[in-house]
């Protein structure tokens, strides 16, 4: 009888602990982006719990160590907020939770568009919204592209995406094309690089087929133009593109453009084109943070059905600091060697294979450097960023410093809070969310923050 009662008490405690754990996960999901939640928190599961203590399992040592280093303080704080009492959280390595079997992604292929399409556009089946890894560096731009796909010419028109090479601009254009073809098959969709537009124009001029050329581009309902910076210095091409843009825009057709430069930074581009590029939404892609790079590598390795040890994933993610395309190149190098030699990939072997990339590795950005750059920019003393003073200008500079630290370093939320005035992690989350909101609403502030990032990365 006593044993049955004890069993009921244990089950009740575990049920209560499960409810508390689910509340913790719900709050975490609201405060971190989808990539971080899926990579670090979704694999965790509750083993047992009692008043003041939870035992949580991680699928492997890599995830456990990352949680302990970066998020343990957050979990402890959230548990105390939810329950009102101090909590201990023990994280151990356990068996991964069983997931429903999923079909592997199809092999890469080029898919021809349906009959309603323009007849010459090809979209790569690997480049879809499902295969695009979303993180803090690209979340807003991905959301804008999805909105445009769902309601062509009904939200942001034109949509102008800019960012350095290898950050996913072409991927997003193809993803828009796929989505529109699948959900709006009656619309004519066209992807074209500015170089192809130029070559088509030259061919039309040479063979006196300008009418065919104009019809080919102006009959589209959705036009996706890659690398428009190559229009710079080509006056005849710019003029034709200007008129094509006007025809499409006035007919309420969706236009999406990509470039490695802001419109106003494209010296040599006609002012009237610069102005039109800025009519709609201008958004950027930033280099991925460490956690997003880890998620990208894991996704690509899974897609290739290639097992990569966690320590190798972390090494590559730290080695490649800016270009997501280089991540795939590093992964290909490691995979090819393993396939040819039959050797197991170890951390030491990965270091020897990718040693050349290490020569160009940037020096990690430190919190001290961020403090110095931010303090210089806002003309205040560095010590004020670490103080508890709440003056409006000081608080704003401190929020920017917190945001940059979160984006550019591996520092945990509790560590950032302790550095900047001995604040808790919720203050850091509030600061970062406030800066993110300002970046979306204030174009001048966005440029200001990007300049600070360029200074820190130079």
C-alpha cells in the first residue's frame, strides 16, 4: 500500500516537472530564433524532477556542453521565475528522442517550370524555403521573401536584397520561384541574372529582335533579378532595364532584386534606377552567427547522408567566419576525402585537410573591442557601458553594445548581462529585441549598426 502511494507521489512529481519544463521551453522559444531553438533546446527532454531540481537529457555531449556553457544560467533563472523557488538543473547525456522517420531530401536536380511559366526559367530543387537555414542574421529577409511569395505584388514591391557573396541571395530567389510556381501556377515567373539580361539584350540588338526581347521580360508576373550590381557602367542595358522595370511595376507585377551593394552605394548606376530600387523594401543578409553555421553544416551533412562528428562541425563553423558557401566547400573537402580513402573523419584529420582555410581565419571579436568601438562612436567613456546609469544616450549605446556582443561573439546571455552593468539575461533579451525592432523601422540606424559591424570585422 505504501509502495503504491509512493509511486503515485513520484508520478505526480514527474507530471508537475513535465508541466514546468514545457513552460520553460515555451518561454525559451519566444526569446530565441528558430535555428537556436531547434539546434539546442528541441533535442532536450525531461528525465525526472522534484521540488527545486530537474534532470534533463541531451542527445550527446556536444549539445550538453553547449547548453551548460551558454544557456544553463537562463534555464535556472526561468525555473525560479516560474516556480518562485531556486532550482538546480542537471543535464546529462541520454539517448536521443525517437523522431518519426522522414524521407531524405531528393537528389539535386533542375526542375522545369509548369506550362504557365515563361519557358526558359529553371529553378534548382535544392534552393527552397524548406532547405534555407534561418538564423538571426537572415530571419527578417527570409520572412520578407516568404511574404512576397504568398502575395506577389501585394506586400513589398520591389523587394531589394543585398549582402555579401555566399549568404543566400540566389537561394532565396529560387525559393520564391518554387513557391510561386507551386501555389500560384497561373502566374508567369522568371529568374534571370543581370548578366543574362545583358546578353539577351545584346543578342536582340544584333539580330533586330528587340520586340521579342521586351515581350519575353515584360510579360512576367514575377521577375527575380540576381546581381543587379552588374548593371553598373552599362548605360544601354540600364536604360532598357529601367523601362522594363516601369512596365512591370505599373502593371502591379512583383519585382525582386539582389545585389552585393545598397542601391545608393552603386556608383555608376543611374539615379532614376537607384530611386526605383528603393521604392519598396530594402533588406540585407548578414554573415551567419556560430549557431546558424552549425545548423547549416548539420543540415547539409544530413542531406548528403554523411555523418560528421560534432567536434568537426564546431571546428568548421568557427573556422569559416562569414561565407556560408565556404561552409559547403569545407564540408565537400572533408566528405570527398572520407569517400576516397575510407578513413573516418576526426578533428585532427579535419584540421589537416582544412589548414589552408585557417590562414585566412579572422581574429575573434572580443567584448572589449565592441565596447571600445561603440563608446568611440557614441562619444562616451567605455566605463559608462558597464555602469548602471540609465541616461537615455548611455542606455541606447549599452543596448547596441549588448546586441553586437550577442551577434558577433559566443558570449552567453548571463555573461553579457554581467559584463554590462551586472544585469540579468532578461535585460539582455530586452535590449537585443529593442535594437532589432529599431533596425527594421529605421533605415539610418540600420546603416549605423552595419558600419559598426564593418569596423569590428575589418
